[in-house]
């Protein structure tokens, strides 16, 4: 298999033509981690697969998570042993198939008493057994001295120590993209910026869909015929269901979470710290390069949008909780490098708060036979995809070869790298291609267009490079050189180039609306 397939954003016309040309075993609506995982698994098992995504791969929930591949320790408390076993063992799988996207980082849970410590250790002991955690990576207990040495900025006045255990951090958007590219390498036809505007039905059965380009100035559409259709549109699942006859009604409860990015110098942490907010929820402070990010809030949200509003109360909640737990100078609005908000597609459960709704995935079949999937976890995406492909095989009455996704490396994950700089973490073994191409913003942007399907400046700035969130001044300085490099490959005129830059600056400005007027140097 070698390198993952190149997705060249300059070859979209050919992709539309391929979507029209054949009848697929499986058509997938949605290019988040769920759709991407299903496409990869199905294509590797020999099914013919089409995947269309309305915006960009991972542009919904799958680029806005807390970027953790965590074992689901908190589900132990809810008694959900199966979910814990799956999440905990899936971490080891990801580490095998994409070492660059599974960075081992200690998670540190401060404790206030021996009793809490004992309870936590018992939970971790079960967790390690269930997840097959190697002995070298089992939890440790830190006394106050050790804690002071490792995390000097954590306030210790109410603590008796901490429990530390390894978890994994990822780049969620790039993990999604790696799955998409692997699917394409195995023969799937994948296309971003192609919105489903109609489901095709014959005799009450869904037999296909119409996808139309959502890119500026591209007037193209494709009728895609398929034997089985999977709706993996995340928060938009209900919207797609409404396109089918007799399949209305809401299934999802949408919750919103926000994250803030700060310079690591202002919030120095070496590990991921799990901080207890005044309302008893846990929040995280997570190190990433020169930055520390804070998350997350969890409230029901009335609308389904890509860029949910970030309110002053949300920002305040995270900052005040952090200042209460950490001995750092007060964090000012203008210290915030970047902010992001995202929405989670939870399965509605009457009478429950957003924080209480299960993170289990659920699958259901509409009256016209479209399979809808929602509510799953980033950490367990691969296992979830394998179950769905098994189900699709039964519907197709096909005997498929067994699932291969646990052992075949993802693009960039062919081997563990010695280096651990930004490019290695983003691109894995493909970092050498970006270095060879000039090792600068333009090289990354070109790579994004030619190999990673980046068709807009936002695709590069937010999801291919993570510069919108993890770069000084939110990566605004990268916009012009990236737009130049992309525009040359994609034929943008001066007006289009300016519009692409303006759009990204506007997104950055909107995310800061609740901050003080001078924040971010506007």
C-alpha cells in the first residue's frame, strides 16, 4: 500500500465523473471521523465505496474535539465496561497504525484525600486490565513533592498528591484525513465540498443521492447510485434523514463545547492536567508545542452550525476554573491566542443534562433503508466502523474478508519517527515531502492541495496545518503565502485570493467577538 493516495484538489472534475460512472456497493454521506473510518474499512475489504462531504473532511465535530484518544476512564464510573474496554484497547491500535497521531502524554489527576486516591487507583487498575495496558505504562501515584517537581504551577493547598497515567493526544482533523486518504488508496472515490441535496428513491427504497459542489465558482453535481447508503453526517444526521420520505423527527441532542489556546509560557504545564471546576466538572489543560489549550464546556445548543458562537460566559468559565486551580498570573482576554467551538451529535435522552448523555454510538435504519450512525467517540472510531461494515455486508449478502484496519498503517504512520517537531507530528513519515518541497508555509499549502484535497484556504489553515489554533497570532501571517501557493495550483485570480484570505480573517475575528475589543490586535 505504501503512501496513501494523493487527493489532488485540482482534479475535482474527474472525481465528479467517477461518482456518476458506477453503481457503488456503499455510499457514505459525511467525511468526519465516522464516515472516514467506514470508508477505509469498507474499501480495504473490497467493497466499492463513494464518500461525499458537504464542506471539508473533519470540518464539523471531528476537528473540534479535545484531541484526545482517551481510554474512557470516566465511563467506568457509569458502569459501561464494554465502552471502556473498547476505548482503552483502541488507543494501542492507533499507536500501531499511526504513531505520529498518538502522542503518549501523562494525564494527571490531582487528589484531595487518600480515599479519593484509593478509589481512583482501583478504577485505573480495572481500566489497565480491561485495556491490556503494558506494565511500563501503568499508573503512578505522586506525592506532593513529586507533584511540585513535575507541575510546579498547580496549586497544592487542598491536595495530597496526584495519580498520573498515560493517555494519547492526537490531531483529530489529520487522523480523519489519513483515514480518507487510506480509503482512496484502497479504491474509494472521495470528495469534499460536495453537499447532498437529494436522496434518490425507487419504490420506497433509497438507491442513490445527488451531491452538488459547494465551492465558489464550481458548478458541478453528480448522481451517485449505491446499493447501501450510510448517513454519517454527525450533527447534520437529522438534516439528511429529513431528505428521505417518512424519516423526519429529531434523534439528536446537540451540545456545544469550547476550547481556548494560550501561550504555554503563561500557562506552563508538562502533562495534561485534569482540573476540577468550581461546579465539579472536570476541565483539561493540555500541552501542545508552544501552547496550552483549555477545554471544555458542555451545554445543549439549539442550532447546527460549523462555527457556533463563543460567549463570554464560556470563556470566563474556563479561565476562572483554571486560575482557581493553577498558580499563574490572571489570564487576560488579549493573552488568548485562539479559540474554537464545536458541536457534538449526542443521541437525545429525555430529561438528561448535556454532560450526562451517553457517548455511545447508535445506529438506526430509516424507512427507505438508509443507515444512520451518530453519537460515537473519536477514540473508538475504528471499532465502530468495523461493526458498521459488518452490518453493510449482511445487507449486501456478501462475505467479506476480515477487517484489516487494526494492522495496516495509516498514511504517514508507516514507522515511528525519531523526531518530534511540528512537521513530524502532523505528517509522520510524509514530513520529508514537505521538507523537500521547501519546508515553509507555501510547501505545506502545496502539499495540502496536491495530496490532501485542500480546496480552500480555510481547509489548509484550520485543518491541514492547525495554524488557525496552534501558531502565534492564530497563524494569520501564514494566510497570504498559503493563498499564493494554493492559488497558483488552483487558478485563483486576485479577487478569489483576496476573498479566501478575508474569509479566514473573518472566522478568526468572529471567534473573538466576546473578547475585549483590543484582544488579538484587531
